[in-house]
């Protein structure tokens, strides 16, 4: 059986998405890189993490997704955090659909801080939950 290849790319202004990315990385035994690191080798599963800023994806995160090569990505998975808006999945899906890259319908979302809202998130439970999510994706892939 061939080994499943994973990669993680994220954009994080204030470190919350990075915490989720690093938790996924720890679970999968890989390193999470930010979107300044281009994806050059083919992967079976690409985890894409980004937050919501002013009701949109950050420009850098969006630009990275727009540069993805469908030949290099078996499928993508979105993880995101924001003070309440779960929009990243739908926006990423629209971009990836146009590029012919499959987006897994499973996604991870947790609430993030904004001013005084949701202070302390992502917390230890959020990080445990994102690890469980990553493990369930990996199990699904390895069982195929
Ligand atoms: C300037 C700014 C604008 C934001 N706008 C939104 C927003 O429109 N909707 C929302 O749900 N969250 C919004 N947030 C909350 C962020 O999505 C949240 O803080 C997230 O955890 C940031 O992730 P990061 O630490 O990885 O950058 C905003 C945060 C900042 C700093």
C-alpha cells in the first residue's frame, strides 16, 4: 500500500490559524508551512487554513489558493477560524471548483477571537478537536 502524502498551508495574521495548523501537523507527523511556501511536490491531501477578515479571505490566502496546480493536489481540506463567519469553506470551494481541484466536504471550524469576543480561542479543546478531525481524515484515506 502506498503512503498517503499530506501537506498543510495556512495564512495567519495573529497566530490562531497557525495554532490549528501546527496541531494538525503534529497529528500527521509533518510540518505546517504558511502560504509563502509554494507547493511543489504532489500530495494526496492538502489542508488549507485561513480565517475571515472583514467578511473575506485574506488576500494572501486567496492568492495562494488561486496559484494551486490541480496536477499537484489530490484533494483539499479546509480548516478555519473566525469570530463567527464560516464563509472560508464556500469561498475556497468556488475557487477550487474553477481549478478542477476536489474539496472534501468535511471541514473544521472553530470560533476565534475578535476584540473581546471568544477570548482564549483556539483553546486546548479546539486544538484537541482539530487533531481528532485530522486523524479522522487520515483514517478515511488510509482505509481506502
Ligand atoms: C482586522 C480583523 C477583521 C476581522 N473580521 C472578521 C469578520 O469579518 N468576520 C469574522 O467572523 N471574524 C473576523 N475577524 C476575526 C478573525 O477571523 C479571528 O480573530 C481569527 O482567529 C484570526 O485568525 P489568525 O489569528 O490566524 O489571523 C477579524 C479579525 C481581525 C483582526
